């Protein structure tokens, strides 16, 4: 059985990594071809190189100042004739990126079956996240197999009239963490320790990230104001914020948080580096979707800096809590976790709602029977 995996961004690559390795381990059944768009080239290339994964096809679509429309057009233009030439049995896409939607449409136009890894995530708000919410709706209504991480995702699809070929398999991010962590500790931990020697082992490390478009402007100022007050009120914590390069984030972050001794503004972290720091943190404040999935694997309480989330499983299980961009709520919930050991234990000891690390095996078993 010939399978194409198509991806372009680092989050897609991370979640496809254990799946690609699973395909390699079952070469007798599957012939795999890896196709990348070239969007996050350096980040993706490093990840694939570490695990000796060869790119069979590089669409090389990236140009300066590209829009989502440009990415869609370039991917369709280059991928469609490639699929016509190679004629795989399946094309697999991951998540809700523009490259995933383009891969889905290229396969559909070529009359090739599509499998969607991470199907059924919804906020029910087409503007948040934008454009990801509409991307994943279109993918789910176009594809042939839908690999849903959780039962909640299956129900979401059912609400849209999709009941056939929906399989609850868990999230491959859990498989990915189990795959990557041994390499991180063996190969990279010493250099990360040296690079981040500013970390104070005597303090509780709060790891924060914020980059969502919907938080730009006043919401971001509220979030950063909360970070500032938490740090100033609690000298026993060290808050680390990898600053997103978007000027809408970086300029405001540096203006608001400069000169506070127990806040460290650092460059964006690579995936390995982020996992290393997540292992060592006390709690997380984030508006990232991926971090919401990763934190329960480490048993780290998570405050979500969004009004809604397509990953409600973590909230429902008690591993995460929505605090939005409310300065008061962010401060109150952070202080509760800092000062109340029972509240901390209740969030940190929740069974992982995103799976048990067998997602990839389940996906391959289903494809083999298709």
C-alpha cells in the first residue's frame, strides 16, 4: 500500500514524526513517501534529520510575505501533478493548517483517498482560530478517514452529520513526546542546561507563551499585565516568556515586562528545547493549542489564555482551565496554583485525556484493513 504524508509546518512535522517511524517499521505492508511544502524549512529539516527521515518530495513553495492564499495556490499547483504521477493509495494530512487543506484538495481533485489525522477539533467560531477553524471543517468534510483524538471530537463530527469512517485513536502528540524525549535527554539536555543557566532552581518556574492573533491588542496587554503583577507579587517564581517574533507581540512584551528581575524574555524555543523546559516548569500559561495537548503528558497544570478552546478535553478532565485574557482571572488562578497544594495536585495528577501513546499503531492498523 502506497501512502503519501503531506505537511509543511513544524507542528505538523512533530505530530507526523512517530507516524512516519511506525510506517518505516512496517515496510512489508506500506510504501511511504514524505512530501514537504518547505514552509518551516529549518525547523522541519532539523526534526527529520534527527530521526533519519528522508524527504522524498520538497515542493519548495515559500516566498517572502506569502499569504494563506499564496500557500494554497502554490501547494495545489505543485502537488496535484505529483499525485497524478505517483498515484498513492492514501494521502495523509495532519491538523488544520493551510498546507493540510491544500493537501486534502489536491488528493480529492486527483481522486485519491485522504486520511485526516487530528479530525473533529472545533471551537464553533469561524474567526477563532483563524483560518484554522474553517480549514479543519473543510478537511473533515472532504476526507475519507477521520482519525479523531478523542470521543469529544467524534461527537463534534456527528453534530455536522459525519458518522461514517470516524475512528477515535488518541492524539499522535503523545506518541511524539514518548519518541522525542529520550533523544532530548541524551543528546540535547547538557547544551540546553548551559544555554539557560539563568534559570533559578530555587524558584517555581512558570513557562508562558502567547501568540494568537485573537489576543493581539488590548487582550495581550491584559495578559502581559497579569504576568507583570504575578512576578512582582511573587518573588518566589521565575516567569519565562519565549517572545514570538511577530511585532504585535514582541514590541508590547518588551515594553511591558522589561526590567523585572524574575521575568526572563527569551528567543523562541525549538521543539526539543521547549519539551526540556516544560519538564522542568511548575505550571504553564499559554494560548497555544499544541501546548494544551502536551502539558498533561508531563503532569503540568495549564491555564489557557483563550476564551474558547477546541481542546476541551483537558478542561473537562481538570488538567487545564480557561482564563481568557482577563488580568484578574489569570492572576487569581495562578496564585491559587502557587499557594494551594491541593489545587495543584488536583490538576497535575489527571490521567492524560489525549491518549496512551498507541495512536500511530491504531492508524496503521486501520489503513491496513482499508
